């Protein structure tokens, strides 16, 4: 059902979700989607206990078969060239969500998202933040009411040890993409 669908995949620095993202990229490719990665600066430059930055980027580009977008200048072209049918930010950190909500475009992912939205095409957010029920709760509420922005269903990932943490259920990514392409928020959005 995703055959020929052009997906821009913005990847931000929720490093603990990178394994799940890689498996979802493989799944989207198997479904026939054309996936172009857009890397945040932190994803490009931070080595973590989960991945070395270059290893992760090489894995993503190998799976997608596409070179990523690395700069704000490259990302700006997403709008005028109408590169994507849908833009997905997965994972979307609380920092990226806060900036998106407030119109800040200081990373390639944010610029690609802004450029994509100018064409009134869907932007899908797969939240991954330790403060989703804290400081970022207001940003989730505000952006949920923004035209052409949708969410992958999400919930608390560890309500005891991290009571404010929210993560998207990435197994719902494909149906969320299909629903967003049809202009609808998949429900329920909160589990």
C-alpha cells in the first residue's frame, strides 16, 4: 500500500529508539516506499552507547538506498521541489517538538518539516520524549491542533521510573502514514 510513496524521514536524537527506527525503515522499504532520511545535527554528530553516529547514518542510508539530507540548505529544497508525499519525524524528541511548535527552524529536520508543510502535505510525528507529560505536554496539545500535523499513537513507556516519558508505538507507523495521507489522525492517539 506504500508502493511509490515518497517519505521524508526526519531522525532526531532519541538515541535509545534507533534500533526500532532501523527496523521500521526496513519495513517501509519492504512495503515499497521510497524513504529519504533527514538527519538532525545531534544524530549526525553524537556518538552514544547505542550507536556511533557514522555507523547509524551508514545503516540508514544503506537500508533506504538514498543519501540523507544533512544541512539546512539542503532541507530548504524539500518545499520548492515538493520532494515528499509525507514527512515523518521518527523519533521526534521533546526539543524538536518544542521548536516545531514555536516555529524554530535551526536543524535540517525542522527546516525540512517547515518546507514540507508549506505545500499543505502531511507531517507525522512519532514522539519520544522524557518530558511529554511535563514541560512538553503543552507543545503536544498545541501542535495537535495544527493543520496537516498528525501523531503516531503514543503512551507512557515506564510510568514508574519515568512518569513524564512518552513514546510512539512504532508498530503503528504504517497505519499512521496511511491515515495521515488521507488527512485523518489515526485513533486512538493515546494508549
